[in-house]
């Protein structure tokens, strides 16, 4: 199993849409076995796959329990080979508890839990909160790859250097195999000169950046309202087409060819 964290310190840059859509494409369209981890207390990824709840265990159990029963934490979705670990506001309490724990290491809890289902999935995709906290550090420790969605605006680069530093520190101290695959532009307005210039500027700044950008379309919002992945809501909309390209570029950049254990 290879694990990808989608992360940015900013909200509203399409972390959740990207994590859910890539997970859906890898599972439903490419036939991989995929585990989506919702690692944001807002639970938006859980909501998009219609699994948000306060009765089922989720990521908070992985943060606090010594040996969480993975079968009790993982849920099937409505899509064949796509499973999910959900999140809700319980994660706030769980993280406070983790921070006060002086007995056990606090940074490798997601990693240890995922190791126990390693053979069951080809990919794990982690949707993160716009933060650096114990949850996101756990995600980076558990990940092989990082991808950063960015939107073109005045503040597109805010927090990027802090995040890059966090990724570097995690690689150095805790997870030598962590690879920064790069940023990718989301919600790109075709025909908008400012977006075009902003993207060119970004490409010239030396950050690793994906060739593929994700175009803005008016199909994304209704898909979220209906709680279905974007490609299922609109197979041919620009965002669906672009996310397929992005997923292929992810597979290329990560050097993954064909299925693997
Ligand atoms: N390609 C797109 N086209 C149009 N709207 C988009 C697109 N991607 C994301 N959005 C919208 O942007 C908002 C933020 O997306 P979301 O994935 O929740 O961001 P984050 O998880 O980074 O906070 C949502 O309202 C979503 O509908
Ligand atoms: Mg989100």
C-alpha cells in the first residue's frame, strides 16, 4: 500500500475534493483497492461519501486507542473497492488527549494503524485539515507522498514554506521515505488572464508543480450537495477530465506502474 497525503495550511483550496475524487478514480475507474482517510474534524470527505456519523468509530479511535480494531474503524462506501475511515468533531477531544499522553509515542499512531491493513489496499489517501497539528504530523509520518493543492490568488503561497519545512523535518526526523511530489493548481479559471499569469508565476518559483491543473466548473458544488464524487455526478465536466489526468500524473510521478501489494 502506498499512502498519499493531500495537505495545505489553507482552507478552501480543494483538499477534500481532490482527495475524494482521486480516491474515487483510483478505485472505481482504475480498479485499485483504496482506503480514504478523513483526517479533518470537519468531516467533509466523510460527508461527500455519505458516511459522516457520530455512532461509528473513525480516525479519533486510531489516535487514542492502543490497538484499534481496524474492521470496526474502516467502513465500506457505496463504491466497490473504496473504503473510508471517517472523521468528526470527536477528533478535537482525541487530539487533546493525545497531546497529554506521556506514556506512548504520539506521532506514529496513524502509521501503526495503517500498517495493520497494509496488504488490504493498493492506495491510502489522507485528506488533511488546514493545520499543522498532531493529526497532520501523524499523516505525514504515515505517508509516502505529499501533494499540495493551491488556488491562484494573492495569497496562493501563504504557508507553503512552513508546510515545506514541516515535510522536510518529518522526513529528517521520523519518515525518511516521505516524498514531496508537488503542488497542483485547482479551481483554475480558463480564460482568466490573472489565473494564467498566476500559474506561470507559480511555475517559475522553483516549487515542484504538476503539469495538470484542475479547471473550475459549476458541477463541483452540486456534486457536494448531492454527496457524490464529481466524476459520478458529471463524467465529462472539466474537473472530472482534469482529475483523471492528475491521477495519471500522480501514478507517473510516484513511479507506480501496475498494481502492487
Ligand atoms: N474544480 C472546482 N471547480 C469549482 N469549485 C470547486 C472546485 N474544486 C473545489 N471547489 C469548491 O471549493 C470549495 C472548497 O473545496 P474543498 O475541497 O472543501 O477545500 P478544502 O478541503 O481545501 O477546504 C468547495 O465549495 C468546492 O465546491
Ligand atoms: Mg477539506
